[in-house]
C-alpha cells in the first residue's frame, strides 16, 4: 500500500487543527492596544500549540519519507496520533481562556503526553512493517529526544496543579528541544 494518501490525509487534518485553533481566538471589542492585553494568554497558548503542530507535521513528514510501506497497523497508529493532535485545540483554548490555570495546564500536558505516545506507536508500527534494519530504524537510533520528552510532560502534569507557570516552562522547553533541527533522517538519506 502506498503512503501518499496517508500523507495527504494527515496534512489535511493538521491544517484543519491549526485553522480551528486560530478561529478560537476572538477579536477584542476595542480599538486600542490595551484591548489586546486580555487576549495575551489565549495568543501565547495558540503560539505554543502552533509550534507543537508544526513540529509534529515536520517530523511526521520526515518519518513517512523513510517509510517503505504502509499497512493497517500504520494506518490505525496514524489515526491514533491524529486523534490526540485533534484534541489540542480544545486543550489550547481551555488553557488560554483560563490564563494557564493548573487544571487546564495539566490537561494540556496530558494531551501532549498522549500525542508523544501515539507518535512513538506510529514510529514503531512503521519500523515493524519495514524491519528492524530499515532506514527509519537506523535513523531513529536511540532517540533521546523521544525518550526524554514524555518524562518532561509527566513532570509538567505533576507540577501544574501547584505551579502552572513551571509546567508551561517545561512544555515550552520540550518544544524548543524539538525546534533544534534533527539531522538524523537527513544523514541517513544522504548516506543512501
């Protein structure tokens, strides 16, 4: 089975997710810059989520580029990932509207944790389908970013009820960690 339909469907869902998030930001009823200030938490939560969706889109694209074939397990694992990413607009909106309060911050972290787990499951499904000596398996290697990120999310969830600002810093730190270009896949492609 080819991977083009999977890529196109995933790209469409991710584009819709970003659209939903931006449409959740309501226009203020005022013409001054001061009218924008109450929207700062909503905008900041949108920026963080936009970055996360961009990171997933970028890494998903690279991962599927190395996938040799797509089977039923990969299709379902991809839907699992898209499900958790589709919950992100709700968690983003709740967190922003409530000024990064503990409960919404914990839910946001839980959605990030589940999306990370779903991405790992998708990655493993592709590797199982292509074999443990596949190009993707070689590119992923020990995957220290993929191992440390869920641990940081768990810590963020745990501290969010007591210090939501600390949880936000942890979530932003993971995003920054993934924004640093990961050259593993490019190195494997260049070596082909």
